[in-house]
């Protein structure tokens, strides 16, 4: 009798272990799937390397180029990319060695959703014009990609401001949407990278901080038509003007 009970007890323990192992497998798979839903890096990246995985990294650290700079998304891990990775690592308390390894990638996985957008921003808030991203100055795919890069820049800016929410009032616009709101004929909104921010922090604080996060186009208080928002974008050359903010 005692032997039978002992065997039964061992079987219950074994079943419990199997169940726990299966549950752990589900959790682990779910975690991996979150990263795989967007992009998963398969190697450590460092200066001198190149490839699409480098470009994917550059997109996510594009908001850390340094004051007045813009990080090229060229798939080449040069000094500028290394510096951007260091700033990203410093922003999140990681070992700041300029090498993108498991710690850096794990932080990025935490920061991105399955559609590759950063967790605090979405395609929906970046496009209140139409769901197809069409009708602008560039192809729909380019406009959507440009918006993605802007979101990662905003994510970096949000972090630098103490993780405060940033409120997007306008993003991508087709020509018809742009005309309806009286936008400039060459507005960056037509390219998908234009972003108008409202709410808090102050418009000047937003304009001033944006100088550190890869925005070549900054328009704010004191610039005609921009006293009620701060505009950010990606012009080919630097175009900053917010006279009331000292810019």
C-alpha cells in the first residue's frame, strides 16, 4: 500500500514538472514571438560591419545622433552609428560600449511593438488623413517608412524629457489633406516625416529638445503659423526656426 502511494506521489510530481515545463515553454515562445513579430537580430553588431541588420538598428537609434546631427540609415556601422548606440545605451542605463549585443537588442525588443513602431507611438496617430498612406509627395511605402523613423526619434525625445507623453496632432498628409488644413505646398507632412506636437511640455521645450534627436526641420513659436504647435520633420538640409525659443 505504501509503495503504491509512493509511486502515485512520484507520478503527480512528474506531471507537475511536465506541466511547469510546458508553461515555461509557452512563456518563452511568447517572448520570442514578440521580438520576431517585428525584427530579430542574429548577431552582435559593431563598428565596421554592414548589412540590413545594421540598418534596422540605425532606424531604432536614429533619435540619438547628437546635437544638430542626423544619422544616415545606410546599413554601415560607422563612427556615427557607434556614437548613436552609445547614447541609446546611456539613455537606458546599459553598458555604453557602442557594441550592439543582447542587452541592447533586448531593450529594443521591449521598446517596440510587433509592427516595428515604438511602444509609445503608432501608425494611427501618425496618419489621420487616410489609411493607405497614398496621395502625398512620395510613395505610400516611403511615407510610412519615414513616419516610422520619425516615431523612433520621438521615442528618444520622449525618454530624454523624462518619459512624458508627447501628443501628435498631425502626421502624414496627402495633397488633399494638406490643402484642406492650409499646409505649405512643400510641407514635410506630404513626405510622412512631418510631425506636429501639441500639449505639454511647452512648445519651446519641445523645439529645443528636438535639436538632439535627428530632426533637421524644427519650426515653433515665433515662426509664422507655429505659435500653437511645434513642427518637426526631416528636410534635406537643416531648417530650424523658433525665434521665441531662441532657435
